[in-house]
C-alpha cells in the first residue's frame, strides 16, 4: 500500500472511531439510581423482588445501569416510598400502589381492590387488557411511571385474637388492614389501622389492635403473628392477587434511552414472575408448620363473605360518584373481571376443584 493511501485510510478510520465512540456511550450511559422499598429485608420475597429486579438490570447492561435497593426506613418510611419518587428524592421505588389511597382511591387498582382480580387476571389486565395504560395515565398526574413487578397471589384473611363466626363479630374490631379495603371494613363496623410490617407484632401483642392481615403463611410466619393471635382466616377477599409495582420518577424515566426502558420492563417482568413463583413454592410448607404449632385455621363464613361483597359494592359506588378517575378505572376493571370469570368457571376452576377434591381423597 502506498504511504499516501495508508495515511488517508487511517485518517478515515480514526474519524469514524471518533464519531462512533460517543454514539455508543450515548446509547449505553452510566446510570446510578436509588430504589426505596416499602418492605423490610426480613421479608425476603416481597423485599427480595426489588433485588431480583436490580440485579437483572445490572446484568442486562453490563453494570452500566446500577440500581441500589434500600429497605423501608433506610431513606424514607415504607409508606412514603411513592412520595419520595414523585418528589424526586429517589429515582424509583418498589411498593404497593394501594398504600396511597389516602391521596387518591384510584391508587388501589394498581395493587388490589376487594373482590378484584386474581394474580393471573391481574397480569392479563395490566399487560394486555389496557390496565397498565389506564393506570399510567393516572400515575402521570403524580410524576410517576410504573411497571408491575411482583404479585403475592391470593392473600390470607388475617390473624384474629378471637374467633369470628358472623359479620356481627367484626363490629368494633381494630384491624391492621392496608389500602382501600379499609373502607369496606368500616362498612362492616371494623376500625381499620395503617400499621407498617415491623409494628404489627407488637401492636397485636399489646392489644393496640385486635386483628391484622399481612400477606400469607410464608411472610406471616416470619413476623411470628401466630404467637399473639391464634385464629388464621381465609381468603383475603380484599387481595385476590395483590400486585406490586416498580415506580419511576417520570422525568428520570423519560430521560433514559429506549434500550434502558426496555430493560426496566423486562427486569420487572422477571421480578413479577419470581415473586409469584416463590410465594407459591414456600406457602404450603409454612402453612403446615403454622398449623402444627397450634394455629387455628378458619374460613370466613359465607355470611361474612356475602356481607363483605355487598359492603364493597357500596363503597365502590360511593367512591365512583365522587371521583371520575376512580369510576373510569372501576368500570374498565369490572368489565374485564366479568369476562375473566366467564372463562375461569369453565376450565380453570373446574380443574382446580377436581384436583383439590382428588387430593382430599388421597
């Protein structure tokens, strides 16, 4: 190769690399975020989903996008995680949307409403049924973009210091219950209490509250609630499939390149699947251990369920009459629920019912 040709070729290559390097850096920038969890580290599943998410983001970006997870109370209290994201104190949080129904009851639909969707139906509604678009149009008013990132499945009805046989037995009870369900409980005469996970045990022990719901056997056993309230009721009709979300400050989210947004979505999917799988894997053994140690397992009576269903419908109607955003999401959600249970009763419920009976027969 002639010297002149070599110099010209080398100059072109150098110029190309000078252009290419910043372009690559621009599409895969170094990003460091903080994520505030609403949960303590001791609850390794509901808290752990945030760590699964952060690890997946780091792995998919060769550690160029790092998200550091902080447990409840390390930056802000667990029940203020959303506000911290909204206000820009942190870039993201992992939380239950229904913790913020005091700000607007529409937040409830992000997690669960009484007699709402089960976990698979939640996924269907959010990802393919228009729920995610509806909720993010609402969240945007609070400077937030959110992606589902976990589900507990159907929860338990909670721990009670005394046996509950009829709807009248609920009257006057002080119960730790999260989110929008507290309004339905009020209709039944219950006095709802907002108590963080770490304070549930001492509140029950001291008699500050008479009952408490948290999640299910695996987490409830970790909180040792069986030691201070012997009666364990099911189902948690207010949380047929309680969904968790990763919430992002909308300005910080919009500033990300498209590839990083796609990674946040896929890492959230991973956390969503992981959490549901872990709860399903761990709950059976935990329930066995609780019962073996003296827990009195009880179903809510049909009378209580029917009374709760009526109360829930009344609360929904009253709230919808005062809040157009709530009504918009409620109507969409309930229409989707109706179609889902049309299908569920045909195959899913029939199959599960047969298998439960077959197990009982040994």
